[in-house]
């Protein structure tokens, strides 16, 4: 059969993927489009599964030839991903170097920082790869490569060859991967939990029998049943520990999975040997219990990671699904956003999101760009002004000439800045990794030396003494020292209204020396409020008229009048973008808006000039004027007020030795005015997302450790780049999901409280490290001397872990 013939599906006896004949009794099948499709080999089956799972199933409907045969001997060939049509969505041109491409790849099977180190080391050694960085919290690879030097399929094959599961990043594909990972983890956790309970019951009988007497037949029977149950736990539930430990050993970088796998494996093997020989002690209950609680901790960590990953859906989640395309006759028709092309003209109606970057060719309206500028006031736009994809049209129809779509839009640029910043997160648990790596190596050497000594001195006791050394020095307490303390501190903070979503926060806070605040929505409330009213003809009448007119507007200024009860009704309302509103009330025409808009309409010039003179000294507020044609009615002063606890919070941070600055997108004098009120020496305004990110990186290059507090999408890149990022609870979705922690109660005074808790957590962690290391230094020599039997070693190991946990629980005590 020729592979160049048109084919959308394979023949009855042909491989669905490559078109070659399927051997008889082939068991390689997959359900695709509600039909069972057959494959000639596991390679073709795996490649097809990758295509379908990553939302690329349209390939099989529109292909004009069969794919190449997948290599089932060396793993998946992944050659399909070398084709440009398959790279759409996860491969984009490099921002700075035109010869490079940048790919986002989801990776399954990552368990710890050692996995990240191994993948990066392997990929960065490939010729043609410029830079490969793995994000530990999202299990996502960002790789820059030269397609003329290395094919993308080679990168996929390299990842698969070291035991991980690469897949093109896409929302649909990632969701499938998350579901599969969750289901697998739940199955392993269930097996370990059931096994722990079953073996625990048998262990109680064995312990009771050792104290009160038990026949050898009964003892051996209970041991045999325990061995059978524990075997299922070890070979199925505990499999990831052994897999990850083997990867670490091959990568010459010892991780915490190495001691865990050694403890489980050796205790299991020794217990099986004791069961077979009918002598010694068995530890099947310890093996099962240890496996269950480790899996439980990792499952909870995985669930938190999945929540964060699902919250960030990329550019498409912030874009409309359709656009109104305007033809040459001026008629509009609805099309999918994927059909939109540069150079076309689109219509955006009031209340709709703008689907592409472009220039307004017709119309005038207010456009809400708060997602990018972080400021609450929409920007008035007219013909010739540029608009940004993802912003919101609020008032009137706009006709826009499309300049950039998809990955070329400013919204996509912000997402790329976010990906770039997320790679710069500080490492998690470096101290524990270093200590455990050194500790495991030393324990292995000591255990081997003890075994060799006892083998020549007392061969019958050699295995049990060596096992006692390994069990008594098992790094359980060391592995619990940091996570239990962080968990307790996190729970305490949660009760006080601080939600921590990243495990590195409390450790990183202790190193911080610079706190950066956004202004609008962070130091201030983020909403305009009416603070004063100047009305020569009566305040109540002016407020009632203003409220009746503003009732017909969706502009944020209108919210400043929503609490006013009005007894009159406005009609014939006309909205003039960038100016204000005109309406008729009881046969009188009124205007409310900017001073120019009202001045050219009102004949009462003298009263209007007096009102203007009274406001000249206030350069920070927003002024809204109201007048009829014959009479000036009043001027309303609007402002965004400072949060009541902001002064105290900044003062406390400064007393803790932290430098505090303001970094805002607001170009007005309000930035410096707020800084003066808070006694902040440095305030930077008119900063766009790229400016903010550059400033953060500049400070970090200079050795500063940055805390960033913000609330807008424009703050997302800097929230990701900062050593610790804090978002307000009313922040934009992207800001909340990418922040390291969130102030659920919107109280800024919880920032210094967070720093206090971090300092206390650091003290507890140090105490736990001192205890766990001191315990091992004390007990290892005693065990090596043969003075501690294995069951006492197991009890000592458990007590050591219990002490560490109880010490960490002291952090649950809430400070009032």
C-alpha cells in the first residue's frame, strides 16, 4: 500500500496510524471517535494516544497520507511533531532570536526537584538546544531550540528515554494528563490505605502474641498473610518511590526518594527473609504505613498543583470565542476568532471584549484596559487610537482594523512574560535536599561497613544489625522537618485570612528585604468614591440629578452615585465618549462630565469659573461637573481612598527593616501623593508590565529579595518573578492564581503578620533539623554496636518523627 494515497481512516485490516497490515490477534487498540481502532504495534498506538489526548484528533480527519511507522523498539518516534501544523499552539518564534523556536511541553512523572535537575541537564546537553527550563510547580518545560540543528521529535524522544512522559502543552491535553495523574495517584493511595489497615491488624496480633505467647504456626501464618498484603503495597503503591530513586541514582543526584525507597525496600526484603527463615523480626506494618502517609502527602500536594494549573488557561481563556467581521459593503457577520486575519475590519459592540489588537477606524467609546494598566478608569478612545485584545468596550460601537491576533497580541506577550518569570522562582527545599543527599550517602556507607564488620564477627547478626542502623537512621524525621512545619504555619495563617499556595513562601520571606506594592486596588480600594460636593444651588438637588443621569451609564464614575436616591427620571440620554452624558429631566437639558464638556454648554460662566478655581489645588482627584444650559449646578470630587490599615502595615514593615516602595501603572500624581501619606520614599508610576518585570529583575540581580503585593493582570509577570508574591482576594483571576499567597480578608496588616509567622516557622524548622540530625548522630553508633534490636530501632524512628511533628504543631497556635 502506498503511503502517499489520500486516506482519512485505515482499511479494515490496516493500522489506523501508519496504514500497514495489523498482525493477527493484535491487542493494540484504542477507542477513537466512538470506534475501536487497531494498530500494528505499541509505537503506533502510543503516538495515536498522544495525538488524541492532546486535542489534535483533527489530524486523522484531514490528513492526506499515512504517518510514518512509529518506532516501537526505542519508544515513540514523535515525528509528527516536526510538522508545522502539529506545532501550532505550543511552539512559537523566540522573542529575541529569530533563528530559534520556543516550545511549551507538559511533562508527566515529575516528583521532586531532582527530576527537574535531571531533565534540564539532559536537554541542555543536546546540540541545538539553547535553553531548557522546567517549572516544578506546573510540570511544564519551556525549551528554546534551533529547528535547523535539532528536530522537536528528538527532544520528545530524549525526555521519554529518561523515563518521563512529554506531551505538547494545550488546555485539552493538559486536562487529560491531570485526570490521568489524579486517577493513578488515587488508586495507589487506596491500595496503600487498605494494605496498611490489613497489615496493621495482623501486626497487633503478632505483637500481642510476642508478649502473651503464640504458637510458631500461628505466628508464621500471620507473617505470611502480612507479606502477601505488603507485597501488593510495595510493588504497586510504592512503585513511584523506586522509579524516582532509580532515576536519581542514574542522574547522580540523590533525592529524598532514594532513602525512602531504601527504607521501604530493605525493610520489605528483610521481613520477607525473616518470614521465610522463621526467625528475626518483620516490619510489614511499618512498610505499609510509611508508604501510605508519604503517598497521602504527595497526593495533597498534587491536588494543590492541579488547582493552580487549571486556573491558568493561557491566552484563549481571556479572549472571546467570536468576532463580528465587517465586509466591503459595511455588513457584519459573526465568525470564529480562529478565522480572524490581520488586515480585516471588525465591529465590537458595547459590553464585548475586543478580540484582537488594532486601530479604531470608526466610532468613539470608553475602553476598559484595567487588565493591562491596573487602573479602574476606562480610557476614552476615538478614531486613530490603538486598542488591545482582551480589553472591554463599554459604551458605543467601535470599528477596528486588525493589526495583531493570537500569539502576536499584547495579551499573549503578557502570558509569555509570565512563563518567563515563573522559571525564575527560587528553589524549593534546597536545604533539605542537600542534607538528605549527604545524609543518605553517609548512612549507606556506614550500613555497609557495619554489615561487613558483623559478617566477620557474627554472621548470624550481620543483616539485622545493618538493618537496625538503616531503620534507626531512616530520614523520616528529616523529611518531615520542613513540610510539617510549613503545613502547620499555613493552616494557622489560613485561619487569619492568608491563603498560601506555594510551599517556598515561608522560607523565602525570611530572606526578603524589599517590599513592592502596586497602588490601585492594593494600597487603595480600587473604586472611585465621592468625597466632596460643591453645589451652589443645593447639594441634594445636584446629587439627585447626577444620580438620575449616571444611572444610564456603565462607566466606573457612575458607581460613585449608585447610593444616591433620585426622585426624577432622565430621558433622551446621549453618551459622549471621553466627555460625559447629556439628558433631559423635566424639560430641562443637563450635562454631566468633564469641565470642557460642560463649559461649552453652560451659559453660567461666572459660577463655573469659581468652581474651577476651587479645585485647582487638588491634582490627585477626579472632578465631574454638572450644569444645565442656564445654570451651573455643582462639581463632584471623586477619589480612590487609601485602605485604612495601609499606614499601619507599611509602618510595621519598615520597623522590621524592610524597604517599601510603590510600583504602579498609574501615570497621575496620585502615586506620589499616596507615597507621602505612607512615608514611602520611592514611588514609581506609569510602569507597564514589561517595565515592572525589568525593575524586579534589576533588583534581584543586585542581590535583593523581593516581596510583590498586587492585584491586576498587569501585575502577573512581576508576581511570578518576585521571590514571594501576594495578591488581594478581589484581584484579577490570573493575579490570584499565579500569586504565592492571597489575602482573603484584604487586610494589608496581614503582610507583616505573614513575615512574623515566617520567622517563627524558620525557628521551628531549625529545631526540627537539629533534633532529627542529633537523634541520628546519637543512635547510629549505638545501633552499629548491636545494642538496638530492629524493633526498637523502628520504635525510635517513629518517636523521632512524632517529636518533629508535635514541635511543628506549635505553629498552629494563633497569635492574637
